[in-house]
C-alpha cells in the first residue's frame, strides 16, 4: 500500500479529533495521483472529498486492512504502525507550518530505513506553499 498523509512541520495531523487543515488543490493532486487505481479512506476523510467525482475512492472504516499492494490509502486519523509491513511507499504533504496537534504521523521516518526520494513544492488554494515528499524503503 501507498500511504498518503498531510502533516505540519512537527508531523502533527489532528487536534481535538479534527484535521489541522485542508486544501482543495491538494485534494485534486491526491485524486490525480490515484487515478486509475484504488484510493482507500475512512468515512471521516471521505467527507472532504464528497464534492469530487472520484470513482477510485473506496470508503471503509477498516480501509488499512482492506488495502492491497499498490493501493493508495489517505490517512488522517489512524495509527498505521500495525500495517507497517504492508507499506511500500509514503507520500507526505507538508503544510510548512506548525499547528497545535495531539495526533501525529505514527511512523518515524528516520528509523526503519525510509529514504526521501522526491520533493516537490506547489502552491495550494489556502496555503502559499505545500511540499510533497515521497519516501521508500
């Protein structure tokens, strides 16, 4: 599986059970990345994609268990460490800001042999700059 997540500079993802931020251009990029494949997410995440016609989206609250090799998983509020052996790649979209957070991305990229293989900056709709980082093992 290929994990896609959004984090702040401190790897924060959520605060008081709410996503820190969202951006419609980032959503379009996630959908384009998964075009022709499967994009798994839970019901919470699906709400922010509800305005997009995206047949590649599969919604299941146990999506990490359902995802197979090569499937994309958009993760906002889940601990992915139990699925570490299934993860082929990690794509992080970084907000380039620090927000309050009480839930962070659960994989420590400096540990476990994760290597940054690609970085790309692009302008978002609500964020001046979003950074896409791609990691592989």
